[in-house]
């Protein structure tokens, strides 16, 4: 699948007629006769092809005057895989919009972060998505509003504020326009069996995170659980739990793998952080990936194909906090997983912000680069050279010299990281893969990768393996997951 799929009319019609869920989020079908827009897998009888028109985003459908279908709820589709696999201006803008930047800083703030003028950003988004940044942010607000209306007993005025609307009137108008129902009517349509719980922790919401099938949870949750930093992360009762540092406050996410979705429970100190918390959880679990396209590409290598066939749908375990991951990558250089966790736990206890967790054992937020930049290097129980690596990294993260945010330019960031003392290709690539989200990051010098390559009969020297891996592009980060999974390390298994 490729960029601009909505322009391939014949292919879109085929996807709609076969109700193919793999295309949900890639494009949206607007029906000219009913003025309703749907996801490709909508369960209703498909309209006649001449009555269909296709758009690249829900926001573009809304701008053209179409309302969201009440059956298939197109606003809850998985996100387009495009924004995670590309590093250009539009992809970086979409990642920032999902992270709530337009709501917090406006279009000028979005443009500043991207290093372009507001007009250039607007023009590029319009050309590719049929909607500008304000319309895209508005579509996201509408989706957040619906989620809060349907899953919480909150009064509508509180929902309007939490979803990012500037007034109750705008909230009412937007919900009515997008869903063809008032907020009260949306809530009234809920089945009587789905009564909204008023009990439990205030600021706690339960929701489903959709994904494209297949999804193999073993290495995804196994990796997060095996490397969990005590106090910040834990595996409890079949769920991965962690604390979140968010723009308006903090939160705790509880994520449980299910067969057709990820069950997500969020406890937030400020409900305005809801869309950002969802976006970061989705990103950490790589839920917007297109596993069919990725696995098909990797299967073209006869030595990788059996690994893919045995357990398809592996995702890349990512992070909710890029700076945190970079710090942890340095703490993990040349030491065991257990030693890296111990180092990190010490920093968390001394420099992290404490949080309450009545439902489990989480105690702190991971420390900010600013907090770590002020620590005494002599207090770090590590060799002097690694101490220098650590202090240089946190200082440059704190002053903005190194930017790992969702808007960062991957190649520029790699170059800056490589220039840091103690940063070799392995550290840079593991940060590119898990923090920046580069789907093509590759680790040819990694011991586990070299061992797996040798066992499979692939070339095991870094240069020869890199040459062989060119056929796996642009999905080499996923090949890394399949190669790692040949080992019996705990990162490859769901904890019991």
C-alpha cells in the first residue's frame, strides 16, 4: 500500500465491496446519496460504486460536509500506517497533531516545531490529506469527545473542556455536525446494559485500542515487561502498567492484550491529557503498523519466511517517552537487562516525581532530563567513560541540542547522537528503532541478531548481514524482532 491510496478508485471500491478491515484508516468512503462517511469494512450493504467518493482522512470527509456512520464508527479506525513509516514534513506534522500540539500551541506552535512557516505546513497537509491542521485537530477533538460521552458519566461541560474545545457551544456544534446527534443523544444511544460506572477512581477511563490484525503480543509485551523499571513499570495480572508524564499532569496506563484489541485503562490527573495518553500508548505498542505489508515483504527472504509464518504480526516495542528511552539505552550499554533495570530504578527513586497508585505498585514518574542534568556524576555507579556519555546526553536533551520528539528529523537526530561521546551505531540504532520509531532501523552488530543470523544460515558479519538485509527494507526493525525471537530470552515471551 502506498501514499495517496484514496486516489486509486478501483482498488478502494474493491476494498469496500469485500469489507476488508486491513484498509481501515488508509482511506475513508463518503457516500454521495446519504452524505455519510464510513471505514472500508463497514458492515452495511456497500453503496453502488458511482455513489462512492474517497478521502484520505476523517477530517477531509467532515470538511466536505459528510457525517460519521453510526454503525462502523470510522473515527475509531486504527491510524494510517503512513505517519509511522515516513519521516517527511506531513508525517511529522501528523504525529505532532496526534500528540495534541495544535490544541496546546496552535498552528504557529506546530509550524515552529517543524521549522516551516504555518502557510507551508497548511499547504502540504491540504495537498495530501484534504484538510489543514485545524480541521485535523478538530476531528481528533470530536473523537475524544465521543469517547468521553460514551465511557464516562462526566457532565457535558467537563467533557467539552477535557476534549480541548474552547467553549460548550463549539463542542455542541462540532458533535452535532460530525455525528448528526447532540452530545446528549449520543449518550442516550448507549445500550442499557452499558450503564456508565460512577464508581472507581476519578479520572479513570476504560477503552479499547484497535489494531490491524494479526498482532503477536509475545515479544511486544514480553519486551516491555522484561525490561520494566521498578516503580515506573510493572506486569500485574496479565497487564503491562506504567506511569505517564503528560502535558497537563500525569497518568497511569494499564494495557492488556486481547485477541482483537488492546484493553486500555487510563487514570489521569487531568482529563485534557486523554488524547495524548491514547496516542502515546498506541505509539508504544506500534498499533498503527500494517502487519500484512510488513510480513509479506519479509517473507520474500526464504530464511526469514519460516519465522514470519510461525508467529506473524510482530510489532516493534516502542516508548511513551523518547528522552527516557535514550537515557535507559545508555544505562543498558554493555550490562545485563537486570543491571540496567537496577541502575534506572536508583535514578527513579532519587530523581523521579512520586505518584499514587492505589491499584498496584507504581511509585514514580521517570526523571526528566532537566532533573538528571543536575545530578552529581560521582553518584553514578558506572565506569567514568559511561558517566561522561550519560551526563552529555542528559545535558543535550535538557537544553534541546538533541531533540527526540515525534517531530524530530530522523537523519539529523542520528547524526547528533553519533557525535556524542560513547554513542556507537548500536546505541543510535536502538534509539532510532524504539524512540524515534524508524521502521527501518537495523542492529547488525547486536549479539542476539548475529547469533540468530548464524543459526539461520544468514551472513553473521555486520557488513554482510547489512547487505543481505537491504531486501528487507523499509521494515528492517521488524526483521530485528523476528530474529530476536529465535532466542529464549524473557523479552520474547508474555509473562505468566
